[in-house]
C-alpha cells in the first residue's frame, strides 16, 4: 500500500475513535468513565495531529489535555466527594436547546466547508518546529511564559482552597 492510503485509513480510524469517544463522554452517566473517554478522545486527536506532521502539537495535546486536564477533572471529582458516583453525570432538561445549537454549528460548518476554496497550497513547513518554538519561548517570550505559569498555579491553588473550604 502506498503512503496516502495508509494516511487516509489512519485518518478515518482516528476520526471514528474521536467521534465515538466524544459521544461516550456526553452520554455516560458515570462521570469518571466520561473522563476516561475524554482522555481517549484527546489521545486520538494527538494521533490525528501526527498524521498531519504536527509532532509538537501532538505532544502538547497528550501532555496538556490528555494528561493535565483529565487529571484536573479527576481531582475535581475527588474533591466533590459524592456518595453515589454512578449518578453524578445526570441529564438535564436542556436537550432540545443543545440539539438546536449542534444543528446550527453543523449547518454553519457545512456551509463554510462547501464555499471554501480547497486548493493545493504549497505552504512551506519548517523542518524543526520544536527547536524554533523552544528558542522563542526561552528567549523572546520568557516573561509572558513564566507569568502564564504563575497565573495557572495561583488559579489551581485558589480552586483547591475554594473546593476544600473549612467548615467551623
């Protein structure tokens, strides 16, 4: 098989995995299982980035989303301490409104996909994206990078303090 056929097969397999796991995230009643399927969705999306030769985005997807975000959600679940975890992801009465929003988003996405000119643009891709990004982040943008890290740390500590308020 040629390389294009393998990439097409990988794309369709990863797309099916992403859609299936996203549906399970929404439809499962156990919130811990929903978080696990969310991690599957994020890792599959990283695989999709790899088929597009975006290795840095794939690594960031796994590290930040599949790792950190899912762990933060699990910590949030553990801090809530519900008695019955099987009934924590209950359905609400906004299903019709959500269906309308989803239909609108699909219609707009379909329209934009239909009117977009999908040419064979030969955009030059740098050979080493990670090295050039690392050089920028650690030289020119080191202050904003560190400020963002401190801000995230403060937000995390504040969320833990709010979640674990001391009762007198």
